[in-house]
C-alpha cells in the first residue's frame, strides 16, 4: 500500500483567471498537465506563486498545519500561521513520546532529590554533625555536596538502589503507562487501574513470595505483562499475585487504599474468572498462588483443593517448543512439586507423585540468575538495599531437599505398605545430613559469610532443621526406645532453627514477611522445646517459657498481614497450657487481633488453618507404622550409620556444620 502524498493546492488567482484557456477546457483536461504546459515558459513567476515550504520542518506540527496537511517549521508562531490572512492562534500538542521523556526525567530528578534529602535527614536524626549540616544548608550548599561531605552514598549510587532496575523486577511506572494496562483499553485486572498500587504489589510479591515459591519465570512474566501478551501472563495470574501481595502490605498512616479489602477483591476476581478446565500453564500458576492466598487466610481446606487442581492439571499440559516455554515449565513443575512436599509435611499426608524431571542440576544461566539482585522492599518508595539473589542455587537446592521430604512423608504416612524399620529412618536421616553437608557455601555457610543472609536462604535452612525434627521426633516417646540416642541431634537442630529465626530472620527482616508455611515450622520447633526440653539444656539455648514467648512474638508479627497466624497462636497457647509452661505476661497484647480478625477461635477455625484440629504430628499413628522390633533393631542398624551414642550424630553435619553448631552455642550463651 503506497503512502498518501500531499500535493500542493491548486487555487484560482489572477494569473489563471487571465488564461486564454476556456473554463470547459480546464474542466475537461488534466489540471496538472494544463498548469505545467501553461507555466513552463514562466517558471520564475510560477515558483513565486507556489506555497513555500519552510527551510526547517518539525515532526510535531501545530494544529493549524496538521488540519491543512501542511508542513510546519515548529516555531511559535510558525511561519504559516504568522502569514495567514485570517490569523489564528498557533497551538502545539505535546507528543506522548516527549511527554514520557519529560515525565521520566522529572521522576528521576525528584527521586534523586528525595534520596539526597533522606540521607541528610538520617544524619540529623542520629545527631551526626548537626551544627555543621545546618550551617551548610543555611549557606545554600547543594544537597549533593552535603551528602558527599557526610561520606554517605553519592547520587551516583541512587539508580543502583531502585528496585525496578533489577534484571528481573522491572515494573517501572512509566512502562505501565505506555505499554501496560493504562495506555490502551486493555487491562490485566479490573480491580484497580492505579499504577502505583499495582507496582507496589508486584514489588512485594517478587521480594517475599517469588524467591521462596518460584512458580514461574519472572522475566518472561514481566515481558509478557508489558507487551500485553498472554503467552506467560494472564489476568487470573495477575489478580492472584496481587491478592497474595496484599497480605504483605504494611498498614501505615495516610494509606488511601484499604489493601485488606483490595486483596479480597482480587481474590473474588480470580474465583469468578478462573476456569478449572483451562489447562494453560498460567492457570496452573494461578491455582498454585491461590493455594498460598488461602493458606494465608486460614482456609487450609480450600488451599488443598487449589493445590490439587494445579497438580492434576500438570499432566494435561502439552509441551511447547516456543521460546521460553522450557524455562517457564521448569519453574512451574518444580514450584508445584515443592509446594506439595511442604504441605504434605505440614498436614501429615502422602504427597502426590509428579512425573517430571526434578530440575536440580546446574544449568547454563544459573550464574546470571544468581547474580540478579534481590531487593529488600517493604514500602512504596522504599529506598531498599539490594544483594545478589542466589535464586538459581536456592531453587536447585530446595528441589533436592523437597525430594527427600517427599520420601520421608510417604514413608511415615502411607497407610499400607511395608513397616518402617530403623534402617528406613536412618537412611533418610543420612540423606538429609548429606544434603546439608554438600550445600554450596554461598547458601550454607551464612555464619562465616560476608554477604547478607537472604530471607529465602534462611527459609531453606529452617526447612531443613524442621525436616530433621519431623523425621526423628516420633522416637522421643516411642515405648522402650532409648530416646537419649537422638535427643542431642533433635536439640541441636531445634536450637539451630530457632537461632536462624531469631538472630537472622527476625533481626534482619522481621517475621512480618516470613512465608506462610514457615509459620508451621515455628510451631514445630517451639513444640519440641516445650514438650521435651522445658528446662533447656546446659550450654545455652531457649527453654520452654522462652520458646513459647518467642513463638508467640513471631506469630504476632506475621499476624499483621496473615490471618492464619491467629489460630496458630491459639494452638501454641494450648500447647503451653498442656505442658504447664508459663505463658508470657504480655500475652493479651501479643495475641491482640488486628482489625477485623477473630479474638476467639473454635475447632472449625483450627481445622481451617491446617486441615486438622492441631499442628502436632500424629505420633500414635506413626508408631503403629514401626516394626515391633524397631527399638531392639536400632542398635544393630545404627552401627552402620555410626549412630550409637549421644554426640555421634553431630558429625553428620560435617566439619562445616559442626563449626556452625559450635558458633550457635557460643552465641546462645552470650544472650
């Protein structure tokens, strides 16, 4: 199709009026040929009568020139408007591209100024060189020079701190405006069109949920979101992500949005539009995210159904050769499998078997993915620090760990099949200990590492400690079993898990943002101390009352956004009463419910939280699964695993693990 060309206008003037040609001749002939033939001998005069084209032409013409389809020189007023017989105002419309550039420049300038102001205010709040700062401000010195004088991060570091500059979390507001939900009639969600709100929710999800439960490729999702492509993004997935992220919003004074209500609207939108018969990969991902949403809301039975739908749909997805599908599929299968293993461990059931690769081998782009920044994001406009995210290594090692967890839960909770022998238990413990020993130092040696202990890495190590406890805990009250053979190992792993939670997770990040499923690990770790080590152990560590206090406080922080923490607190309170553990003096304050949450919990509420009336393991049922000769056979089987006396089990942690436990004991002794 040829482009439309604008010819010079042909108008009647005095010269044409005096032409010897008749009107009929002019009407019946080609005006271009007639004009050319007539004006050929007097080209000098004809050129003066033609419309002059300006020497410089702008691509953004004024409205008058646009209407006349004439070229414009971009001046104000332009030459054409200035020479018109009937003058009219020369008006220019700002081009959207130029608007974006100007807005981007303005946002960057305001962000930089805000960053410098924050640096100065922080120095003032800490009484750092206050008189000198005030004197420099009075003298009109620039903010940038004051910050540089203070020795704080210069303005050049500002861009590196912005969360949307991540290789993966690239939800910049201007990108939403021009290529996201508000530039056209297309919308990923009908709940809100507020770009700032959506950006805030995405940042929360990719900071606190995605690294722990990686269900899709963030890069592919972001790319499709911006391009409005449904290859690896969909409305149900966007709404599910936003519903989960609403639980991570910290309420602040001046909030114009009720994020609790907004989260309900996102969830309702998913429930109203998601199709169980849709076997697309994004629908499977949405089901998995809705599992987490319902876990957060203490709807464990509903959560189980969503996870079952996601799991069953995997077998119906046809593998595609399209670009990016292999990466997306790997994350989805691995993520759903991990969720099933963790949920089975919490609810004491046999996890489903997913027929697919384990995806626990090192891959070509793992170094790049590990180097991608993780941002410590909590609030809108948060100037958050960033560290290498180690996402590839964390996911790979978690896949290995959950494969062991899956085998352990299947062994313990299968109703039919061979009885459990000491060899079975020792073999699984050996696998767990070997996993910990072979853990790459960048995620396994956090005590001696100079890098930041990332929250998803801490969650991985806490999951390991809880898995060892779940495996060995039934032995502590098994008939005539010599429980002293496993007490030290259970004590060490319990204190290690509590130490990671207390000295790292809560201290560095608070437990406000901890994963929903990690709250159950808090219960199990605390329960071990309350039931079997209420007076503690010589050498340090938390005793029963301290563990109960700690568990209550951790759940209180989580309760700010996760309703499930309420019934879990109530279950822990009942455990303390059952074990005659002194409850915290400030219990009323610790268990005070945020707005709209329940104050009193009944049996249905507890069942909804974890699908059972209690979080504790069904040890009586597990004991029935053991061989009658289990206790007698332990000594013979234990010999082959060097598992004979108290203290021998510590060597299974390896040299690095043993050093770590020694450091933990030393730190605990100083508290």
